[in-house]
């Protein structure tokens, strides 16, 4: 919302589902773009993990709604930004898998005390859409609040950014012309400091994609 206001773009948001909200997937045909937001873990059975130690905290109802949303978008794609859980769900939907729990590595990525997100740098892959968004920068700072991550990246995608410990931090379609704007990021650009290329730049890229 703040980026749309800063760019003078009128923006109306619609919730298609959520806690205490009616399911409104019928609105998909009238929307200009989609944001898959953060949230609970994706059901491990969706990527073939049994979760014997119970490390996943899931919301099966939300998974079902967003899965149906992605099924509909597969035949009628819209500009899409997938954030944190949204990126993980997108990867699983396209037959990728997840690291169910980062273990000791989660200290770099997990939410800090008092809901303060951790922060770290990511390395940006040259020649990607994300590299263009970041004006060719080799690296950038992001926030972080997750204990899961992409493991096997779905074959439809390529890596856009990684963290120092090897976590896939962003991905995008291999063929940029195969769909409208699509970018998946493990961080939360909507909750980062204004002016950062991997925050406002990402949000602006979605707005441009919606308007194109």
C-alpha cells in the first residue's frame, strides 16, 4: 500500500481468504495481481515429508485454499509476488521440496525476540530479474523470520538469490516470458526499511508488473 501511494497509483486490496474471512476465489478473474503472504508452515505431506518430530506448525485449511488459487492461476496467470511461506508453497506446488526445519542454521533466519525479524545479506545472481530490480547490485540486505526453506527447487524456476549459508532466498521462472511478473522471496519486503532495493524495489516491480 505504501509503495502504491508513494508512486501515486490507486490501489484496492482484496483478501481472497484468511482467518475470519470468507473464501473469495471468485474474485481472481477481476484482480490485476496477487501476493502470497507469509504464515504457517506448508503441510509436510505435500512435499513427501512425514514430520516424525512434529517440527511443522500448519494450517491445512489455508493450504487447501491457496493450493486451489495456484491451480487457477496455472491456467490464467496474474502477476505474482510470493513472500516467505508464499514462496515455499509456490515451490511445493510446482513439485519442489522444503527443508522442514533449518535446525542450528535457523538462528540466522528465524524471527528475533519481540517479533523483531533477523537481518542478513543475500548474494544476488547476475542476469536475473532480481538483479535488474536491484540495479545490478551483487548483494543486498534483507530481513528474515523463517525456520523452513526451499530444498529442491522446482524445475520451472531458477535461483535469484542465496544467503551466505546456502539457503535459497529468492527464485523466479527460468523463462521470464512464460508468465506475467513472478518473483518469490524468502524475506518480507513489506516490512523492511523504505528505500532499500530489495524492499521497495521488489514492491515497485510488482506494481509495474500489475500495470503492464
